[in-house]
């Protein structure tokens, strides 16, 4: 007899599982008051783009990096609250990557006059990519407006390629800000290299979804039915 436990866990679920495996962290999330919802955490996280932008504009790189780190920590928290407390919503699936893009794009704009030309080209491409993906997700949300629950959340949620691109962009920005704080061109260049690597890997995952690459296909319904009858 087959069961859900025998099915391979999708990559995104692996990431969520890694975030919430700690019993101590899980207990912390469980005792949070109910008014601390995933969407409120996400909205607050997105608002941190403003102090990050200000700190970078006046050259306070360590301050900007600290606030940036807090924003990324809250990215873990809002997802954990949604997963552990069962507060996942379609609006949350849409807002979470939007907050990421707001922080990433705002940071790149603030750093525009401080980056080497070759990184500026990558930064511009990242901004255009973020704008295009956001518009595409809004369009999908409009088309799926009659759906509800998990179906709508799945439609508007960020895809694996987008998540990978965001992870690399976040790491790249952290490295670039560190390089600016230390006045180290090689470290800044390393951040630019991370943007290149993330863009390349995201492109590969977009063209060849991870499930197809490593063979994690959903079971064929007819095969599952046969297996149950045989059991």
C-alpha cells in the first residue's frame, strides 16, 4: 500500500522543514501572540527597505547591513509562523516575495552610484527581472481570482527559480555592503559574482525545473490506483 510518506518531498517543502525543525524555535513560534501574523511580519519586513535605503544613502554601511540582516531573519520568522500555526494564505504567498524584491531593489538603487560599472549592469538586469516577475505574478493572481485556498496560494507563490535568484541576490547584497564598509573592491566584486551565479542557476531551474532534473515527478494517478489495488 502506498502512502503520502513515500512520496518525495518537494524542494520548497525541504526548505520549510529545515526552517522549522528546531523544537526550541518551534516552541518560540507557538507562544507568539495571535496578533503577530505572517502578513504583519512580512509588511514590517518590507518597510525595513526604508531605513536600509537611508543608511546606505548616508554611507552607514554597517547600520544598513544590520537592518538588512534583521529583515532576512524576519523572512524566516513569517514563513515559520505560517507553517507552524497553519496561517498560510494566498495574500501571504504574494506578499512574501514582494517584500524580498522591495528590499533587494531598494538596496540596489541606494548603492547605484557606489558600484563598479560591470555590477551596475547586473543590478539593472536584476531590477528589470524583479519588475517583470512581479507583474507576471499580479497577472496570474488576476487570472486566478476565482480560486481560493491552496489553489490560489500555489498560483501566486514564488517559483523555485525565483527563490534561488532571491537567495543569491540577498547574499550578494550582504557581501557588497560588507565590501563597501571595509572599502575592499575584491569583496565587492565577489558580491557581483554571486549575482551572476544566481542569475545563471535561476535560468537553468526555470528552463529545467528541479523535479525534472533530479527525477522528482508526481506519481501517476493510474499507477497509484493500481498500486493500491495490488496492496
